[in-house]
C-alpha cells in the first residue's frame, strides 16, 4: 500500500514529461503525497500550473528563489520524501547527476538527498546508446541509483528503438515495489479487477442491469492492493466505497468496461468479478420512448463482448493469471469447470447465486475455487474473507 508515502518527483525536459502528469494522477489516487521539482527545460514541456493542479502542491522550480527556499529549502525537499523519482530523466540530468553537478534545484536535491533515487530515462535512441550516456547510466547504477526503463518502441522523434520512457503504470509498479512495507508479497505486480453490474441503455432514462452490488469485486481489489499490488478497479454502477489504495475507473456499459480494461493493460493479474450484461439493446432510442398506443416496444438485443474471455484470449499482453467468477444457479461445480475451460481463464471462483443463497447483494458467499480440472469447496465466508483468501492464493501462486 502506498497510502501516506511521499515522493519527490523531478521532471526534467523531455517530451515524455506529459506522461509524468499521468503518473502524478495515479500516485495521488493511491494516497501518495507528491512534491515536484520542474527543471527549466521540463517547464518547456509541461506547465507548473498543470503539475501543481495534479499534485495539489506548487511545483518547485528555482534554487535561488527566495520564496521557494523559504517555503521549502532544497534540503527539506529532498529529505522529506520516501523516494526521489526522476521522470523523465534526460541524458543531461543523468550526466549531471553522474558527475555530481548541482547547478539547479533538481540536481542539488539529487545530491542532497539521503533517500533512494529512481530514474526513468527518456531520450532519442542514439542519445541513449551513446557511450557517454551508457557510462553515466552505469555510474549512476553503481552509485545506487535505481532505473526503470527505458523501453523500446516508437520514439517521439519519429525513430524506433530503445529510449522511450517506461509507461506510468510500469513506473508506478516499480515505486510500489520500492516502497512496499513488509507483508506485501504482490508489491511490483499489477492487477486489474472488474466489479459491479453493467447498465445497458434502452433509451436515455431506462436501462437493463442486474442485482450485482460490486461487493465481491471491490473486496478483491482492496485485498490485492493490501498485498501490495498496484490495483486498478474497473467498476459498473455500485454503491460500494472505493477500496483503499486502488485506482478506480467507473463505467456503465459492457463496452465501456472492456475499453477501460484494455486501457489498464498490461497487468500481471486479472480478476473479472463484474456481472456484465450478456446482451445490450441493438439500437437504444435517442429520446425517451413514449406510450403512443402502439403497444409495448419490441426490443432487439445484440451480444456484448465477453471481457473475461477477451482478456484470457489475448495473444499479447495476456495477464499471467486470469481469474473469472461464475454465477450459477444449478450444477455449480460442473458448470463452472466447463465455463473455466470455455473462457480460457486459469482459475474460476464459482458461486451459487440461486435466490435461496442470498449471494447477490448479500454479505456472504459460498464458493468453489476451480483451478484447471480441480475444484475446491470453500466454507461459507464473508465476501471480504473470500477476497482475502483469494488474494493469499494469488500471492502464493506468484511466490511459487
Ligand atoms: N464475463 C465477462 N463479460 C461478459 C460476461 C461475463 O467478463 N460479457 C465474466 C464475468 O465477470 C465472470 C465470468 O465471465 O468472471 C462468468 O460470468 P457469468 O455471468 O457466470 O457467465 P456468463 O458468461 O454470463 O455465462 P452463462 O450466462 O452462460 O452462465
């Protein structure tokens, strides 16, 4: 859990600085206090105002500014953090840090800090491959600086190769790993959880949905976050509170849920607990449908995408562990085994949602955990306890 941790984020001048804004947002959502230093060239790419708006605190810029220094001296800035992150780290700031040069607020803070430093290099591929940069990177690593990326791919300069800043989600996972307290076996792992029902519109005021409360999915997201995973919860309409330390994305329809899930990839773990509507209205009316004497409307349906099967069937970016849930009213285990195979998931948590079970909206769940061909009956547990037990099983699987 990152909640309550503090990061000093140094933004130096690279086109990747726009991705750093996304990193600030994600850190904020996880309860991390982010203070920022924006270098002179960094401020050419993102404005102090946008950085301040996202971090909730002013962006510090100038070593010789009386206001900056009296408000927050560079020593305090660099010490009052649990971790210093440089993203993007340009060839220039890496060279200066490697040489111990301190000629602005950012490099002075880097020299003054007694905390771990994580750099996310970002530059043109030739600049990254250059002997000087490689020498500096090696020296920084020898000095104890931690690196995340760079990644290979399309670069902003139009060339293709290594030099692209690691994605915000990757940097975030690395940060979670570094700041992970003891007892967080999933630190550094990314998890995606779906939860709640979906709503499929009939017209602007009516929709088709189901009784899912989101309790189980939300509890799973909270349990995985408590074990250290960087968790993203994609949820349909639910009255459940946001679980602590989890990034929450709210959607309404199945198609929106799929889009949000795809945007959250890559992840190590996907747990699909949402009760996704299998069907949607083929052509929702754009205005409210009226009783015009012609009798009840004919609604025609089309099938929604199967989010679990889509994620489990990904050729690239398939999560290492894909867990489904199965809502069954009869032949629970038999149907669940078949469903697990059909949807291509690794595990399936099968629960009895027959009306006498009280599962939908209730506090308890009686489930079977299906792993391949094996099924294990769990006792009647609260949804919270099911989530915690599943979280531990997932952690054991990765410790494995
Ligand atoms: N699921 C999904 N997308 C869908 C339908 C289901 O991701 N469009 C996921 C659910 O989140 C759950 C699993 O698939 O993890 C099984 O859901 P369930 O409702 O039990 O299965 P269905 O596919 O609806 O199968 P059936 O109606 O035939 O029982």
